[in-house]
C-alpha cells in the first residue's frame, strides 16, 4: 500500500454526501484498486454545524474555509461538488496551478470558463477530471476523451437533462400540457423549486458545450450553443408529433462538418425536436439521459443511464477520484484538454434540419398556393401537408425537407405577414429521420 491519497471535499450536499458515503462503504476496495487508501482531509460547506443525518464522517472535518483547505499541504486532490462559477473557479484554479489534481461535477463552470481550468491544469501539471458534469452516472466523457480518440466523431445527439425529459415523457404519455407536467415533476422531486435552468435549456446547453469540446477538439462555451427550452411545447404539438409517429424530446445536437463557405466547422444547439418513435432516443423515458454518438469508424454508439441524483452522480465522481489517485501514485497526469482542431463555430442559421410548422389559415381558394409560394421563395422544399378544415378556417401542418435554419426563419417571417395566415401555432424541428 502506498501513502494515503488525501482529498479536500468541497461541498457535501446531494452529490457530496454520497461521495462521502461511497468512500466510507468501499474504503477497502478503493484502496486495493488504487494501491493506497483514500482519506478525506477536510470538507468545506456553507453551514458546518448543520445536522447531516447518519453521514459516516467525523464532524471535526467540516470547515467553511474552502480556500484554506485547498491550500493545505496534506491535501493531494480537490473534489469540487459545490457548483456555480465563483468561488468554485478560484478554488479549482488554486488547486490545479499548485499541482493538485481536481475532480468536479460543475458543468456550469466548465461551460462558462473551462479554458481557464484547463490552462491551470496544464500549468500545474495536474489532472482535471469531470465525468459527472454531463449525464451523471453515464460513462461518457472518458469514452469521448480516451476510447474514441483514434476515431473522428461527426455528431453527438443527446437527451442530457432529466427534468425536461421527465416533463416531455409525461406530456407524451398522458396528453398533459407543459404546466401540468411541470407541476408533476416538481411534486415528485424531479424539478427544482426554480426550474429555469432546466426548462429553458441552460443546463443542457452547458452539457452540450462540454460534449462538443471533447468530441471536436475545439473549445466550445455555453455562449456558442444555440439554446431554446421546452416552455412553448404544447399538448397540441405533442399530439401532432404522435400523429406523425414521433415524440418530442429536448435534444442537444453537436455536429462537425462543412459550413456555408465549405470550411470545416462545428454547430451546437439545444432545442425541442420531434424524433421518430423508431429512433433509439425516443424510447428514453422518465428522467433518464441518453447520448447517441456517431463516429466515422465506430459507427453509431449509444450511452444510456441516470443523469442525476446523489448516488449515480457520486459514482462518476468516485471513478474520477480513483483515476486521479492512480495517476498520482504513478507520478503521471493525463492531458485534460485536446483543443488542437480549434474549429470555428457555425451560426444557427446554417444548421440544416427538417421542420414541422402548424398554422391556422383562411379556408378559401388560393390559400395553399400562397402559403406554398412563400416556402418556394425561400428555397424550402415541402415534404408533406396535412389540412383539417373548420368552417372558414383551416389548420395546416407542413413538414419540410432539410433546409437551413435561416431559410426557415425567413419563411416563417414572411408567413406571419400573409393576410390569409391567421396565426402560426408552432414551429418545431424534426430530427433523426430521412
Ligand atoms: P447541493 O446544493 O445539494 O450541495 C451544495 C454543497 O455546497 C452543500 O454542501 C453546500 O453547503 C456547499 N456550499 C455551497 N456554497 C458554498 C460555499 N460558498 N463554500 C463552501 N461550501 C458551499 O448541490 P448538488 O450536490 O446537487 O450539486 C453539486 C454539483 O454537482 C453542482 O455543480 C451540480 O451542477 C453538479 N451535479 C449535480 C447533480 C445532481 O443530481 N444533484 C447531477 C450532476 C451534476 P451546505 O451543505 O452547508 O449547504
Ligand atoms: N437538473 C439536471 C437534470 C441535473 O435535470 O438533468 C443533472 O445535471
């Protein structure tokens, strides 16, 4: 057995308390796997005197001085499970620059300023591991970072937010509207009291940025991700999806390929989309996550599991702790970032997909031709049209062939100005089919 590897644990909430529990329950196995015991040197929290149930830990380990704990000479590895940008960034940069490896679950910080953390890790010759930051328990970042490094990833499509997947799955199963499904998610503890980060797509966008950075060897930040949430998805949209043999999911889509100018570039977007029920992501229900990876040689790969929760997320954190502890004993570290490709980010207007547009129109001669003319003017090809009449009004559902987002936006803009169009009920992207 080597000398104990000593951890500074920053945060002891939903995830941190499960990290403590797993470290305690699996101490002997972890020591055998690492080749040295793993010990907690201290735990930084906001409220050190708070009762923490039956957590198997010495109360004397708690402190409010996180930075002081990070700087202690007897700390080898810093585990950050507090969240937010500051002071987490200051703690992690301090640790990494001084050569202490770090494990974090902090997707918000990685998406906002991952470059600063990677630079600090390179400067200090330390490991920066963050498997838990995307899709909780699912081993996903290590496969992207290591296993697929001999291949070229072309596309990553994922359901990476459990709360919104629960809501959309409930809407699909029961016909409920968004508000009703959100209330159910809140009552069952899936949605937070303030669900904004989840339902507006911020959480998924942060994860999309992390996935795209790893997949395409390019620094991608949250600001580079086109983001739309699910608050506008209606029961009527879901019914329309069903009628087409589809369901609606909040997808994160990261693609590599030529842009409008032909140059290789990266596009990253998060938005609700219809997908055929036959697509592997369509059957991902409840609060589960799944990520579909397409690579040139490997073909299609699917990763599935629990994307949140104390124990599942702690599992990923523990895996990282074991990896950095082993590296420490071996006197090596893993290059945490590969950003050599440095590809430009493609604007959303150049993203190419299919669209489902529902509009209410006047039901009289020439209306369909006028509507079709708008699509033709913007070079958006119509695949199918479904009309149902109501006296002098009709409801039109148009599905297009693949077209650039900018062309679709221009089409919708012109349709809004057409006097025969009463309203545009919804515009949804359609993914995952031909
Ligand atoms: P919690 O809110 O449950 O816990 C946060 C912890 O940080 C608490 O122990 C809190 O102390 C402590 N803390 C807060 N502010 C400070 C501060 N200024 N100084 C010291 N300690 C502080 O968060 P989670 O465990 O849910 O999440 C932690 C991280 O894991 C986040 O980055 C989150 O995005 C990520 N994550 C979470 C998942 C989940 O399912 N919960 C899934 C995947 C990632 P106290 O206990 O005294 O309040
Ligand atoms: N709020 C997130 C979700 C937690 O619903 O998936 C995991 O990051």
